[in-house]
C-alpha cells in the first residue's frame, strides 16, 4: 500500500499538504484531515473550534480535498484523507476524488470528542458496525482504497470481530490506535487480511518492533509527525526490521 511503511497520522486542523511534504523524506504515506463532510459533523467541528480546538472548515469540503490531494500528486508520499460523516453521499463523492488521485479514503471511527460522537460520527461508529461497514463498502464501490481509523479500549466493542466485518465490506486497511492495548493489534491481525497500520506511542526501535511482532504491516506517527528526530528513528527502525 505504501513504502516506506511509515505513515503520518492525521491531526485535526493541522494535517494539510504542506504538513505532509515537510515529512516526505521519511514517510511513505500521509493521512490529511480530518475533514467534516456533512452538516452534522460540520456543526460539531464548529463547536470544537468554539472551545479552542483546531479544525478544517472549508466552505466546500470536497473541493478542499481535491486541492490538497493535488498538491501531493507529484510527491513520493501515498496520500490519504481522514473524513468524518454521518451520511453516505458526501463520502462517495470524496471517495471518487481520492480514486482520481490514487489516494486512500480513511473513514474516521476514531475521534472521541463529545461533539463529534453526539453527532453520530467518530468512535460512535465502532458501536454501529452496520453503518461503519456501509461506509467502507460505499467508499470502496466508488473506487477508492479504503482505510478505517479505529481505536482500542472502547467499551462494548469487539474490535477483532468488527475487523473481520470491515474486511468483508471492502476495507483495504485498518489504522489501529492501540491506546496502550498493543496486544489487540495481534488479535485484529488474526481477523483482518488487509493492510494493518499500528498507531500510538511509536517513537523508536522498541515500539516499532513491538507492533511488527504483533503483525502490523506498518506504523504511524501522530503528534511527533513534525519532529524529524522521531521520524528518522522510526524510519531507521523499519528499515532494520525488514532488512
């Protein structure tokens, strides 16, 4: 799906094309976003901004995605876009844009901010597997490679079982925030045949080795994605591991 097997994980309101290009030397992929696509998620994003969080709120989210991905068309990075939505129609539209740019459409089932969850997006989707699978299927049918960003330790969610359902629905990638439950990556690996990206605490050789040993195909870096020292260490650890 991408080489080197280091991805930059989306940071709400911060992860744009310029952010990605600044780390192009070390990463193989970059997930821009997240982007709120429909009215409920955009209202939630406005509420988050009102309490001093950063969000992308372009007038036209689809056009914004198209412009940002175009900036990365000639880069060595595999681009992705992390999106939040409560409806299928804008998801299909953005998935078609992603397909045009050979980019990955990443469905956000990860955000835990109350405003986004109350709107029916983010990690709320982990408890609504039917709807999450519908989103993955719709994006896949629109022609995009599909990632689903999930997190562990959400009460009442059997993540390995959900991973198997998402595999059947057409998800090409699961992007797992291990949330200090790294062993869950191994359990997901047993149920998911696609590309598996592990996230949370990736900083050095030890953390890279741990996730790879649990069966991850790649790792991602979030907050330190603008720190060349961390990116260089992680890239070197990945090259050592696959040598």
